[in-house]
C-alpha cells in the first residue's frame, strides 16, 4: 500500500517546520502578556507588533490596519457585524449585499443579521461559473447600502471574483467592500490597494500556519463596532489577551507563502491542470465546476453524474486519497451543497461533487496515482 495522498489543502494545510520553530519560544520562556508593562510584556508586545508589521507588508497596508482574530470565520463575522452595527448606530444605512456562493462564515452571518437584527440583505446570484459581476453589484446598490461582501477565491469551486472591478463600482457609489480572502490570500497577491478592498479576511491554517488565528484588514477610517468587548486589545476591536505564538506563526507562514509566490502558484497550476485534463479525458459524464481559468491555482473541482459524493470520498479514502466534497449528507437524505446548486447544476450531477486541492507536498506521481485510481472507482460505483 503506497503512502496516503493528501489532496485537501483547501480544508487545511500542515504547519511548516520553520513556522513551528518561530512559534515555540512564545509558548515557552517568552510567555509574557503583551499588555504588561514589565520586560516580559515588552518582549511579547514587540513580537506581536513585528508579526503585525510582517503581515501588513504582504498586504501592502499599515500595521495599524491589521486586526488579529481567533479564526477566519471570526474575521468574516467582525467585518459584517462590525460594519453593519456601526452604520446602524450612525444612521448611515441598513442595507448590505453578498452572494449565494459565499462560505458559511459570511452567508450565515449575513442571514442572521437580516433575520434577527433588522438589516436588509440582498443575495446576488452567481453565474454558471460562480462569479458575480461588477454590473450586478452596481445594479443592487441602493441609497441605503453600506457594505458589499464578495468572496475572492471560492473554497468549494475555486472560482475567483474580479475584486478590482467590483471595488471600482463600490468606491464610485460610496459603499464599502469586504472580501473573504481565506483561500486566495496565501496563493495570489493580496495587495489590498491593488484589490481595492476596504476589508479582507485571511486565516493562517489555509497557508501553512497554525489553526485558530486569522486577521481582518480594516482600511484606516472604516468604522466598526467591536463584536467582542473587554480590554482594548487589537485597537479596541477584539478584546482578549493576544495570542502571541499564533500571531508570530501566522506572520511567518504568510511571509513564507509570499516569498516564492509566483513560482509556487505556477507549480500548483501545473498539477491542477494535470488533474483537470486527466479526469475530464479519462472519465465519462464528468464536468469541471467553477471557472475554467479564473480559479485558484491549487483547486480542481468536479461533479460526476449519478454518483454519491460522500460514497466517492469513502472509496477514495480506502484507496489512500484524501479529498473533499461539497455535499453534506443530512440523515440519509443527501443534498448537493448550496454553492453547487447556485451554479444551476441539477441534483443528478450535483450530488456527485469532488474537490481535489494540491499543495506544497503534492508531486506529479501523486497526481498520476489519482488519474490511475479514480476512473476505476467511478466506473465501479456506476456499475
Ligand atoms: C476556511 C475558510 C473560512 C473559515 O476559516 P476558519 O479559520 O476555518 O474559521 C472562511 N472562508 C473560506 C473561503 C475558507 O476557505
């Protein structure tokens, strides 16, 4: 039995050894609270500030515009809740816009704000590739619109949205733009000025950093109501003693992700395209989901007609391949994911979704093994 192959880098990534090394002292002898006045506190505070500066350097923003959070989901929550609550208090408007292909961290937050906090929400439908256009966004903006939130790189289908074009419309109409950058920010250039976003969520465990730490870029001057109150940490936006080791690890991982970004992305695209071309050539009744070219470098996703996606994942796991699917099996009544349905794919195809995401440890022989193994599994399941 060959070593199992991990092709689920969109779910999470292993922490790089140098990132672990960078974190270790801050779990050990350097244990101070960055809020303390004494030398332990000063050292921890300096490390936290260095981490913030390093992340800001990659984002091309000021260190004061980076807010550490406890997860990517928390960054999304802080963006949506913080902006809408602050606008409500200042009487600046009640309406916000998102899409029907967002991660749950955005969509569930938006729906709760609409259902229980009195905000008015427009959910834009994505096209068959999973994109929303700047024209659609412009048409949905009203006099009372405060915020638009559009995912950058889709976790399920890999599609990239054209943030600069959407940002131009938002800026012209005086509306803030947030983007969930969890998948894309570790692989593509997350320069917030080039992207044009006012708020951007990132998370360390998607780019070979530790779990349980994320950050929200908040453009200077954007008003947020803190969603967690207490001490004045993180510019008053996120109370709680800062997690120095995780912040240090996130900064080390983000810096490492961008040192060789273009070479890394080219390598991922090569492996991804081997998967897409190979699977589409070797297996009948399969379709690529998401955009054929505007997609995350490491992301290949498909639907197979007449296949149960969860069964497929189990068969792949038995064969030594770790993959993922969009569909959630609800007590014996499998349903395609909302994102797959948003593409207009019917259930006969949509139930058979598969996501394969490559990463730093993926080799061409891993891909060859998948291309040798998957056609037989699909044929057996259909037979
Ligand atoms: C992983 C992910 C999240 C959630 O991040 P956590 O750090 O796991 O909370 C949000 N959005 C997207 C697109 C993601 O891929």
